C-alpha cells in the first residue's frame, strides 16, 4: 500500500515485466539451442566421418581419433593444419560402453557429481 501511494508501484511493475521478458528470452534461447543441436546431430548421423575422441594439449592443439569410413586415424590438429599421425586398428580403440559422445559431460551430470563429492566431504555430525 505504501509503495503505491509513494509512486513506487510503477517501478515494481516495470521490474516484473523485465524479469518476465528475461525469463522468456532465456527459455527461448535454450529451446533454439537444443533444436539446432538436434538438427545438426541428425544431419551428421549418416556421415562417414566421426570424431571418436579428442585430447587437447594446448589452447589450439589437439590429437583426435577419427573414423573415416571403416578406417580409424590418429590426427594432430592445430590452428593452421591437420597432420596424419598413423592409422589405428579398430581392435586397439577402447570405446565407452554407453553411446555417449567422448566429450564434456552435461551440466546436470557435472552438478550431480559435485553434489555427491560435497556430501562425501561434509563433516559428519
């Protein structure tokens, strides 16, 4: 009541409006990002080229295991060039049991691991 009498009601409405617009834009961004990622994943599904694993050595230098057709290659990738290191036998490549890509974990998985770690590290009462 006091805020409305002092003329502060309009600023609260403006704040809530901006907050609602911000949340809407945030959800829209998440939805569009997931849509584009899914579209790209489906587009690459039938491809003959697949990055099996990548290990970063510096800011712009990687070693990657790449499947091209039925061949597996180890390549060094830098900012300016790609160099073939060797061809690998399929039997020598260890793959994870599940079909998740060998890359960074999802934020939810990382958050769950951090929560479990903190629960273990917390002093017992």
